[in-house]
């Protein structure tokens, strides 16, 4: 059974993208093992504290190593990857062996899926940048820059993610397609 690691690009407890991740988890159901990465305490990347590896960074690396696919649900901040998420990826891209700077990173060779819920842009800037960055890090991105969701007026007013029927269908199809690829 495939292992999916949900990585939410917002630290806000009730963020739209955390709600989106929960919807992806609901759609996956019992077809995969799913875990959400808790990375709220990952420190800013700083080579002065790289070794020994900070506990929060090691937890993140272990979760990534165990996953078959990393599923990103992220907003965009000023049409960019959120700074916290970029910091997490910087840590994940570093060698895992202190004595071998050529050792592989925890993220290299993984598969990933990208989703983003945001305003009218549907997180297009973040999705394109994340796809490019993941490629640089040696991650195979399934489905290109993924699925962008423009938040409805109702979502903005209630702080609850509301998916229109067409968007729900696209999300269902993305989950089905991803699981099919992982099972082959």
C-alpha cells in the first residue's frame, strides 16, 4: 500500500490548504497510508546548527524517507512559495551524512503532487515555482504544476474551504490518477 505524506505549506491551523489536505485524505480513504507532516518547529536553515541534525529536521527527514509520494497543499505568498515551506525544502535538500557531503538528501528520488488553494490566481505562481524547485531537488513531480483552486466568496466569508463541483471532480481525478501511478 502506498504511503502518502501530506505537506501543508501554511502553518495556520485552519488554513484553506490544511482543509484541502484533509479533503485529499478523505478522497484517498483506505487506498493508501497517509500522514500529515508536522514541521511547525523546523528552525531556519543555518549551517551553524546543521550538525547534529536538529530533532525537528530529523523527524521531517524520517517522514519524507518513509513516504512514496509527497503531496503538497500550499498557498502562495505574493505569488511565491511560502518562506516556511521553502525553508523546510532547504533542510530536506541537504546531505544526510555529516561526514559525506555527497550523501543523498532525504527528498531526492521521491514523487510529489502539488495543489494550491488561493485567490483568483489559484496559487499559480507557487505551483510553478514549486514544480521547478522540486525538479532541481531530484523529485519527480506527478501531474506537472498540479491543481490550482480559486477560493470561492463563500470560503473567504466563512473560512471554510468550499469546492465547486467541477473542482471537486478534478481533485477526485488527481487523487485517482496519482494512486494508479503509484500502484504500477
